[in-house]
């Protein structure tokens, strides 16, 4: 397998706060890779740094063999790499219809054949053409997240960066969106780099994962190892316990 | 056992441009000094049920019930003054996100003292003392320091503990917790829940725990009400959850990805129109 996203000793510093401290991650083409940790562990920052949304102070990012410098990304990068954000309420323009949100990336990249692509993208995320001229406030949270996924897919990228794509959704809707993501990955042979605080979601979606704490990668393991309890770090074990849910101590 | 709270045929209606939307449609239950969970998806009416009991239904909406009684007091006909006195003193509510539900321009300590002095005649010094004790009770390590901090200066977990302290300082008999840990990290969630659990048990409060997470609720409560489209579709003892009969309850249970269970694709809810009848 070839490495498609490679992050080496990456540091992101905001004033005197090190959000990311020499983190390294290698993602192979076609795999689904998870990043877990609590808030402030730097997992989202890593994703944002790849997309050019965080100031990188040290280290190297390589995507599909090309080294990326600074925060500028060219059009070719965005055609290959798209991102889905956590909050579908915040990531869609409130005054634009679904149609316009989907036209925008096509217009930026000078891609014709919009009509067919929009219908196909909507169909692919299970929304149907009836949703095309609605505004975000006329959609539920799950439907909005589907629009955000459609917007990411319409450029036919090969890598998707997913930043907590389901944590703002109800458990029942989460299952639908996770199924959708798995299906598009299978159909299009996509590479996923997925951030989540929910170990259940990450082990369900990803083959390999990295556990982050305080801006560092503290452990890399496969989902199978995690399930079998082959865990080296106490921090990962704590996350495992936390994900099992509440237990009364005396009981 | 006399009921702490009796709810019979509770309805909450919202007038909208397209007609009246009934968010809660005839909910009935009684609560003793126990832990009751209310579970459902967004829009199932679970939060509005909690808010109606608290008397926090928005002014443009209409809440009605055949009976809504707290410890023998009829809440429907109660004058606003009586409801204000009950709210915070005998019935308290913990909200979801400390970032939005604490007063941003008032220090945490002053907010706790304010709650206490609204309901009890105590001196400033005594109120401060009790607020510090309460902060210590929610396991804040350095209460004197946190007392003077503002909400933006503390983490989410700390803010939520401060809110619990604020709600419990006047010694309520009924606590309504609306998604108290949904905005928190998984690791912090458990800490906050165990604090809440301990305080509820020690003080013998009645608790209504509102959440969309059926597994969490069932691990925390004695009894669970499952709501769909404004109605209770199933009531079940938390220990009997595995034998849930309603397909909606089973669906909610099964749709969560579980570590170690290899299910691709995940089972999804197949919503039947007759559930909403």
C-alpha cells in the first residue's frame, strides 16, 4: 500500500499554546484512519492543519506525494481533499439553498455538467431532488450533514477529512450517516481520515487509529487490537472505560 | 409511597405559521424519590416535558394538563409568584451546555450565592460559606479559587459541576437534568455523572434525567420512559431494557456502534407512521 497522507513531526502553536506537538501520522491509500482523544488533544487541529486551516510552525505534510507548505492550498489539492465539519448548523450558508451550496465548488473549479452532478450527489447521499431548493433551516440535522457530505463529494475527491461528522446528531441519525459514509467509501474507494471522541464510532469506521493527548500521538493501534484489549497506554485504557458508559461504583 | 410529582395528560403546543404543532401530546407519569429517565430523539418532546414541569414553557406556547402536581401543589393553577419560589428552591434544572446557561458576566461564586439568597434569608458570609461547601461537594479541588472565576475561565466539565452546585445549593427535592453531559468529553462525562449520582442518592432527591442516549440513561436510572413524537411509547425498568418490546426502543438500543460488535451496515430505525398515532 502507498502512503497518501503523511504528517511528520507537525507542530501548531497559537501564541504560547502548543495545540499540536510533533505529531506524526501515516495514512495509506484507501484505508480509513481514525484520530481519537478528548477536547484539546489536538485531533481536530491535525485535520485542520492538513486542510490549511491551522498555522503550521514545524514539520511536514505530504498529500499524494506532494509536500505542502504554509497555509495556502491550490485548487488541485481541494479537488483531491475535501472536509466535512462537525456542526452541520454552522458549516452550511444559512441564506443559500442546497442547490447553490453545491454549485459553488463546481463554479470554483470550472466544472461543467452541474445539473447532472448535483442530482447525482443528492441522490448519492439519499436526499433526492426534492431537497434541492431548500434552505438549511428547512432541513433536520441529519439532512444538513448529508448536504455537507454531498458538497464534499461533488468534486469527486479521493481523500475525505471528517471532523466529528456525527457528534452533533442523534444516535439514530448517526447510524444512518455512518452507513452512508461507509457506502460512499466503498463505492468510490475513498481514503478517510476521521476524528472522533467516540471510540465506538472510530472502531466501527476505521481499521487503524491514533490516540492523541495534549497535542501528541500517544499510541497507534489497529481497531482489532483495541477490541481485543491489546492496549499499551493507560490513557487509551481510560478512554475505553469511559466509552463503556456509566457504572455505579457500589453496585 | 406518595408521589413527588404527578403528571397527567400533559400537552405542549406551539403556534406556528403553518398551524399548531403539538410537541408533547398527552404525557402521563408519576415520580417518587427515584431516578427516572426520559429518552427520545430530537423533537420527541422530552425536553419540553421537563421544561413544562419546571414552568419554563416559552410564553408564546401553551402548556396544559389534566393534572400537574408537585408534592400536592397544583402547578397549573399556581400563581407565578409561587412557581418562582418553587423554581430553584424545590425544583431545580440542570441544562445541557454550561457555556450558554451560566451568566457570562457574573463570577461563578456570585451566581451560586444569588440562587441561595433568593430562596433563603442568610447572611452574605454564610451564603459564601455554603457556596464554597457546595463547590467542594461537586469535587472542585480549589473552591476558593473557582468561586471568583468567570464561566469563560473554566473548562466545560468544571462549568457543568458549577451548575450542579448552583442547582443543589438550595436543597431541591426534584432535579430535572436535561442532557447534563452531552456537551462534555467522554472521560469528563463519567466524572460529572458519578458526582450527580452521589448527590442525588445522598440527599434523596427525585431525578428526571432527559437524554437521547438510551444506554447512558439506562445505566443511570431506575426506570425509563421512551418518547416518540410527543408521546410515551414505552415505559420500562432500566434492568429490563434488553427485553424492550417497542420496535422504536429496540431500534434506539441497536443503532449505536459498539466496540467489538462487527455490524456493517449499522441497523437503522425504520420509522413507522403508526408509532406516532
